[in-house]
C-alpha cells in the first residue's frame, strides 16, 4: 500500500470561554508539532466567547486560523471547522478539546494508524487525566444498547488496565477522522449541540462499514472534571434518545422498546427523588423538557430525513454492531446500588433475550 509521507492534517479545536485552558493548550500543541513530518494546519472555532479566548488563541499560536461563530453553537459547532478542513483538501481531520495537554509525540501514531489501515474511519488517542499519575480518562468509549455512553478504563492506571468491555465509539475530546469517511457520512450533527455528537458520528461510521480504533501510543492529558447540571442532564438524555431513533433499524427499536420504557420510568423516578441531580424535582423538569422535544412534529421530520440519509450510507445491519455494544453500565462516577444490583442485571438479561432476534 502506498503511504503518503506528507499528508494534509487539520487540527480543529472548538473554544468557548476557555481563557484558563487555552494558553497551556496551544503551548503544548505548538511544542508537540515541532518536527512533525506532515502539512499541519490548526483551526480554532470560537463559540462567541465572552472572555479573552480569541485573543489568547492568537497570542499563543501565531498563524492560527480562527473561525468565529456569531453565537454559541455548542461542541457540535466545530462542524464549521471540520468543513473548512475538507474544503482545504485535508486528508485527516482531528477534533480536540480546549482543555487538553499534549505529549510530545501524540500526533504521529494517529496519522500512522490511519495511513496503514484504510478501513479505519476514525481513531482516538489514549486520553489520561491531567495531573493524575497516568490514570485513564478514556481508553475508548462503551455504548449501552439503550444509548448510555461511558468511558472505558476511567480512573484506572494505564499500566494495569485490560479492556473487559467492548469499545463502540471514539471520544470527541481527541479524535482524528479520515477525510474521505467524513465526506461519506457527514460531520457532527448540529442538532445535538452538546453531548453524544461523538457517539452519533461514530455510529454512522460503523454503519457505513468503517472500523474505529484507539491508538495507545498517542497520549494526551485531559483536564476532566465530572459535573452534574440541569442543562447537561437535558442534553445527555435528549441526545441519548435522539441517537437511538436516528441510527437503529425500526425492527431493533421495537425490540428494545419494552426495556427502554422501563428504563425511562426508572430515570423519571430518579429525577423526582433527586438522585440524578441531587436536587429533588430539578432533574424531573429536565426530563420532561426532553419529552417535549420529541413531541414536536419538526423533531420527527428531522429524524425521518436523517434516517433516510443514514440508510442510504448503511453497509452494516444492526446485528453486525451487537459485538461492539454492552448491556451494563460501568462508569465509576455514576456507580450506584440501583445501577449495579437492579438495572444492570435487568438490562443484561433482556439483551440476552433479544440479541438473537436482531
């Protein structure tokens, strides 16, 4: 196979009120790009920041191309930078969180993996927790068949980690895409705004026949802090369901429907009791807002159009993706007796029941 020794690589970072992180981000990125044997361009997509994000980006990375959105379009707003990279004939397009710190040789292993494996559509770095003595933030992400996504290996020491659950999607914190794959399946879906946009795009790539990967030799450090908020809960829950409705076959949706209804009931009960946001009823209103979104005619018209597009690109059936999905949730920051002893055994048993029918 002919390998292009000097491919065009675009690194795209969405910025938003990130003045505390941007100096270290661009300083470490600049150092990591010294002597890299590629044609590398860096693009910042600013979501109408109200602090010094744009000025600091220019200061700490001379020659940076900046696209300024006229409003906050969320993480999915980075799609304008991704499209810019495709318009500039990029071979590979990476999306990077503004709160990353880079190891010296993080980029080469990603590009090398994509160059040597033409069936791979996207790869992510091995993401460690910044300042946490080589503890993992994400060694790939798992996807529960009901749409719950979580990072693999979270808070485990890298040297001790051995994957026991399937990897489904690449973390949007540090992911590199093959440009031809993006041209085929599209970019982050702007309707997601925040959360699950990386799940959705990885799912579409898998349905189109692409493999995904985690490159362990590519190390980046993430200033990750787990948080709960009313707005975050709304977007996570809305987009979890949106991802299912967009990407599953109709038959699969009917098969998972009973357990999905049970799970929704459990989520509603948890939101009322305050276990979701630790404030009684606050999560309930966010959950009801989620249902309001799906009561709109325009929402289902959008889903219908997206399903038609995805179907036209599909080369894999849902049954082909079963090995990449999980039937339990094992994310340390969301661990609870209810999940471990009630929901996981229940969803695990139901998954074993319906898998042969998919």
